[in-house]
C-alpha cells in the first residue's frame, strides 16, 4: 500500500513539471511587504524601518502625523532634489501601483500605534502658511541650539543642521518632518521634547524650517561655503 501511494503521488506531479505554488514570481508580481521593503527601502530607512541615512519609518509619531496619501506620494513620486527617488512605474521607477500600495499599508500596519499622540495637539504634517525666517532664528535658539549649537553648526548633543551638504539633500518638508517627529533612532526628540513642558507650536515649527531653508547654499557643490567650516 505504501508503495502504491508513492506511485500515485508521482502521477499527480508529472516528471519535470513544477508543483503548484513553487513557481518564482516575476518582480512585478511580488506583493509581500517584507520582500518589497527589504529590496527597495531598507538601504536608506534601515532594517525593520529603524532608520539609517533617512528617517525611521517605524517611528509611530511620524506615522501619526503623516497620512497614507502623503506617505504613498513620497514612495511613488520621490522627492525632487533629494536622495529619495520615485519608485512608481508611472514616475520612472520599477514598482506597480499595487506594490506601492502594499508598501504603504505595510508600513502603517506594522509600525503605527493607536493613541501614540494621546491628547497632544501636533503641528500639521505640511505647512499651512509661509514661515518667517527672522522669527525662526529666535525659535531655533530657544528649542534647538542647546543640542545643535548656537548657529546650527553642531554641538555636544547634535550634528550640524546648517551644513551645506545636509541642506542640499533635504526638502523643506523633510526638515519639517524631522522637527515635528524628531529622529528617535538618533536620540533627537519630537516637537514636545526640545524644551520640557513647552511643545513647539505649528507657527514655531514653520518659522524654524524657514530659517533652516534660508541657510541653504544657492548653488550647492564644491567648494562649499568657507564660513560653514570656519565656524565649526
């Protein structure tokens, strides 16, 4: 009987024919989040979204301020002028709409936390009005200088955030996201932790981003501004 079962099983899978489910999927058919993330996102955002050259996508504060539409747009279309490329086929990338959706929903389902902001009145993800750089400089001194230095050239607890290379590779929205959500993987607090008991207002966030943006080199490249190095 055992021998007969072997023969019958052999008849069910003719020699040379792959078994059902054993075929390798074409690249544009892969919809499994872990595979898509590892192959397209982990190089910059780190394994399991823990951060690297780019922000940590597993930061629940970031996921609380950025909705799915905003996250999907960045994945699909990239961010012009930064290291974030477009991944959607329609924008010159290699991922289908379904794959973009799988990454977006996977990030949310794996790493978001309901109620992470509790009753906090978080600044809006995107700026609602133009910031004022002069007021932003004063805001910077109040909330940021203790870590990043009085002029943003770096301090005992934080790196230079007026560095020409850094500012050339980050968008205004990227700056805003970092100010609001922080970089927890680097020890940088969110908008509530820069000055204990005094969270930054939406206006203050907008103004400090305007000040940082005003520090960008007009034509980034070598050689960078001499003053940027002389003051470090």
